[in-house]
C-alpha cells in the first residue's frame, strides 16, 4: 500500500496539479531530448530502465534524497516541530535541482515528487523500500511511455 499510493499520486494526481502551475509560469514541457533515443533503440530502453531507472534512480536517489539528505536536513533544523517539514522541503528542492536536465517543468515535477516521497517516508516510519518500488514503477511507466512516443520531447 505504501508503494501503490505514491505511484497513483505521482502518475495520476501530480500531472493534474502540476500542469496548470507550469502553464501559469510559462514553463515549457519536459525536456526529454536526452531520452529520445528510447524510441528507436530497444537496447537503450532496457539499459535505461533496469540499471539506470531501477538501480541509479529508484534505489540510489531514494537512498540519497530520502534516506540520507532528508534525515540529515531534519537533524540540522534541530528539535523544532518544523524540522521534519523543513528537511522534507530541503531534500525536495535538491531533488528538483538534480533534474535540471529535464527543464523547468521537470524540476517542478521532481520537486513535487520529492514532497510526496518525503510525506510517505515520514508517514511510513522512515521506510525506504516502498519508495524505491514506487520510484522504480513511476520511472518504468515514464520510460515505457517515451518508448512508443506517447510522451514527447519538447
């Protein structure tokens, strides 16, 4: 359930909330040029999906951003009741910045994903496996949508 709920939130609800805000700021669509190779090359698809999508992104990013940075930033803000919120906001901002290669809309999207993930991380007793599975599933859906051209490069 802790993996399924974020996947639903990130795949269904987040685009509905993100798109009007991105349009209000005049943000272009995601910059997916670097992933365009997936449309014609099944080997690139599987390379990006398995070792990169599930290994580096799902496993590595969740360990770094939620497991390490969220915890350290929360500690940095001390014992204040706001510390977990500030820690979650901080790691979400850093997660967004790490996705600059996707353009402004990609940064906004990654920031929102970081916020959702921080909330799930806190609510589920700081467990990472549900977030790793959710992240991997979201990336799988995203990369699979790019493969036949369902998601387009800007």
